[in-house]
C-alpha cells in the first residue's frame, strides 16, 4: 500500500507538471492551498558578475489540506536547497517555472509552515525596462554602479523564488539587501538599519508592513543622496523620502515639490494615501519609471510635460491607489490598474488647471485609442503582452464617458472615493468594480460594461437635421451598440438627451444646434456622424 501511494503521488506530480507548463497564469491546488503571510528576503547583489545570491524565508498558512505546494522560479536561476524552519530538507521538483515541494506529510487547514529557499544565479537582464523587465545594470555619469529592477511583465520569479501570482500577496515583508560598500540599497517600506557583513558588502534592512504585490518588491542600488520631507495629509504626517543620484540632489529638492500637490489631489479624489505606515518614496532609477509600492521608481530626468507636470510622478504615484492598494487578481483584469491611473492624470489636470485643460488632456489620450481588442482579457493565462495600450487610454475614456453618462458629479466623485476606500488593500476582479459602480450609480450599466470592456466597437451617434411641414428638427440614434445600450447625452448643464438604437427626434428651439452634438465627442467615447 505504501509503495502504491508513493507511485500515485509521483504520477500525480508528473501530470501536474505536464498540464501546468505555463505556470504563472494557472491556479492549481498546489498554489491555492496556502496563503502567503510573510517573506524575509536576504539577497546580495554583485555588479561585477551581474549575479545575485540569497534566500527567501516564506511563512504561510494552509487554507486547505495538502502535502505538496508550488512556488515559482525560472529555470535559469538555481535553487541550492529548501529547508523547513527546523532544518529538515524538503524534496522538490522543477519544470518550467514550477517548483513543487513535497512536504513529507499532510498539512491541515489552519496550520502554519515556514521554510527557506536558497537561490543564486544571473537573473534576466531587462531588454527595455520597465516594459521588457529584468535587472538593469547601469552606471551613473561618475562611473558608479546604478542598478534597478522592474519585473511586472516577467514576474518576480525571474529573480526571487516565491508564489508568483497576483491573487496572493505577502502580508508583510523584510528585505535584507546586500550591496557593495560605497553604494546604497533601497527597497520598499521603511529603513530599519544597515550592517557591514564584510570588507566589501553592506546590508540594508527594509521592512514593509502592508500587503505587497510580488512584482512591486523592489531593488535599487546607487550612489544616492537622501532627501527628507513631510506631507501633512488625511491620516496625519506622511514621511517623504527621495533617493536620488548625489549630483542631482539640488535639482530634485526643487522638482519633487510637486509630490505634495499630487498627494493632495489624489487624497481628494481617492481617499487617504494607502501606505502611511510605510511612507512614500521616489527613487531615481536607470529606467523610466514603475509603481513599486512605497518606493516609486523615477527616471524621467526631472522633466515636465506640456501640461506642466511630471508624468512619472503623477502616473506612477496614482498606482499606489490603483494597483498597489487595489490589486487585480489576474492580469486579465489589469484595466483596473491602468485605466483608473491614466484617468487620474486627467483628474490631476482638472484639479490644478480646470476642466477645459482636463478635456484637452483627455483628447490627447484619445488619439492613442485603437479599440481592436477587448479591455477585459482572458484569465488564467498570465495575460501581460497585449497588442495595444487600450487598458490605459481607452480605459481612461470609458471612465470619462461614464462620468458624463451618470451626469451628476457629486455621485461620480463619491463613486471614485468609495472605490478607494471599499477596496483598500484588497485583491479584486472586474466584477467587483462594475458591481460597485452599478449599485452606487443606481443605473443598469451592464450593457455599458459589455460595450466598452468586453467589446471592441465604438458607438456611432448618427445626427440628422431635417425639416417637416410644420417644423425643423434634429434626429439622432446610436449604431454599433449592444442590446439595451444607451447614453445620457449632456448637451448643456441643464439639457440631457437619451440616446440608444431607437431614432429620436426633437424640434429645434433656438437653443440646440447640430454643433452641440458634435461637441459630445469631447465627453463620450463615441463617434458622431452628422448629416446636414
């Protein structure tokens, strides 16, 4: 009987490995049976050999009984051993990114496990960070090593053995980052101290007290100057820490004053900054930028755009609310991250410069919409490589359209603020957001979501000016729309007309012209076709 059980376990393992070769997107029992609670990462970074070595001590609790679990780590990197907290060696098997660990016995629901995975190797080098991720091995203009990490598209398991799926996050994190002496290592959360471990290496200990997405776990190394500031926000004093290349310190002190404005704007629209306990950081990086939680990667060379703000500070910080606090459970739902954050740029312009400038900003985004593929993707396939940027720009316009369809800014602003608080520090799906907005708006928005999130066709508003025996009139209707789809067209603050697939007619009364309809393209994601 014992030999039969061993054979069954082995055959089951082979079946799992064959069926789950593309590991990151799929959620088998070996991944869902446990919930990660804490990581204690110790990693030493060696610029000369472009290599790393270290360990990740993983603490987790079982949510269902199992004797086997799966973590993830690319085959290019080496695992030297996996040990339980008591020092007992654990057997493991690898194929693709899958690392299946045989625990030696069944762990029951509610049991806690703590094990250490030791690793080493040369991690993937980023081809074009942050879009094609990996480590960035660079030099500053003085010849000092300047190193960064961006791995959203590739997954944290390109360098760290971990449970690499968006549906689970460690509740807290300790990072012990070893770097060459003379350089500084910066990661998420708060600096707890640093210790020399040899004549050539110093370890910086950072602690994150909030849940954190795996791709947000950050490594930054450079000849940094440290600038401190404080923002007095909705939850009191928030520490602001800026780590910039030493020769850019005076420039950064002036440029980063915009951070205070950004935080004030986003706290107004979305609620308190989500990570007061971990602080807010900007870290200068050798790539453009990334939303690493409480440790925003900044590489925009201290430049403002034509609307007068630094895009990277505003956009990547917006992700602290949408991506880092509110996290999609699957990359297929990534519009939650990018659409709200891209729309937050327009809200920033509206708050600081007025609605007309915000409309101009949105019209700039609109030019980048493709609308050939649905915004909502297919789950369980690790959908990162999309063929367009519609989760950014079309998604922003979907929200702008929804605001005008609701037609009540008080309700709309309550919805935005409510999303920020209701889903704070939660992992969610598209349905959570859409159901919340449906209820909060009091509208049936299912046709709206089907049209804009799951469909690709943009509604066409047909407008015709006509003349009957007794009057002149304007007629309008929508085509290329889902069943029961409709829009409330805001022609003026006090005049809203309904549009759907049914032709509607209104007598001209001197207050309405065909050009009022054309203006709707600045308020809704529609095409307006006018027949004079």
